[in-house]
């Protein structure tokens, strides 16, 4: 069983940066497709970013391209989501997710992910 532990959320002002971290206990990040999703109040959970288990290819939702970066540190067994130029619209609970198998055409589909973190709140407000 894989447990995902997240950290790094908080309250920031528009234009600030945050880095979210996630580590899968009991499994190496090298063996998993890792993703970040978010859910704002009253809205459905949405895909944010993905990093492929082999090769490290990344994908992002359009609204975060150029601002967010997903990365992986195999030595530390960590996955990160660096968020720059944060906007009020980025306010949400952010979830780390892991998949043991992945259909590459469906990386944005939450049903592809077997394991989920508890979520960490990111609030962007002036």
C-alpha cells in the first residue's frame, strides 16, 4: 500500500510562490506516474500537472503552463510542484496522486490514479 504525504501549502499574496512536496511511503517515485490535482470550493477536482515515471516527461493544464513546474527527486523520493506567479484563481486544496499504471492519453483523468494524499490548502489572497 502506498501512502502519499504532502506538505507546503499556505496563505500567500498574488504574485508569490509556493512549493508543494509529496513523498510516497513504501514505493519509489521512479516506479510511479505522479500527478497533482486541485479542488476549489464548489468545483470539481481538476488536473494540474503530471510527471511520467520513466523519462520524466511532464504535462500541465493550460492555465498553469509557464507558472508551475512539476519535478521529481529520486534520491529523496520526492515529487514537487513549484508554483510561481500565484493568482487568486489558484486557490484550492491541492492533492498529490500516484498511479501504478497509466494510459498516457488520460493523464488528466483522476480515475487513472490509485493513490491520493490528504490534500494541502493553498490560498492566494491580498
